[in-house]
C-alpha cells in the first residue's frame, strides 16, 4: 500500500510542477519582461538596455545606444 501512495503523490507532484512551469512562461531570449508579447508578430524588442533580458556587461556609450536604436536597419547610425 505504501508504494501506491508514493506513486499517487509523485503523479500529483508532477502535475502541479508542470502546471506551475506552464504558468511561468519565460520571456524569449533577448527580451525583458513585457517585451516580445505573443501578439507581437515581428518580435523586435524596444531599443535600450532596459529592454534587454540580461543587462549590459559595461555601461553603454552613445554609439551603442544609436546602433541599438537603428536595428534592424541596414545603414549604420550617423554617430560613427
């Protein structure tokens, strides 16, 4: 009888864990929370380091900001 209880509790735990994981949908790579919503078909994030999922490793320069704002355009920003 003990093994049956253990199996029931394991199945219940797996169900709760799967439900919790589904409700905790993570933001796509490179998107901060609130960026890249399901209705956003183009999947382009807002410009700036605050829109990035992982923060920058160093402070941004004016050139970094201008380059990020110009993406996905093919022309480089005029600040270079």
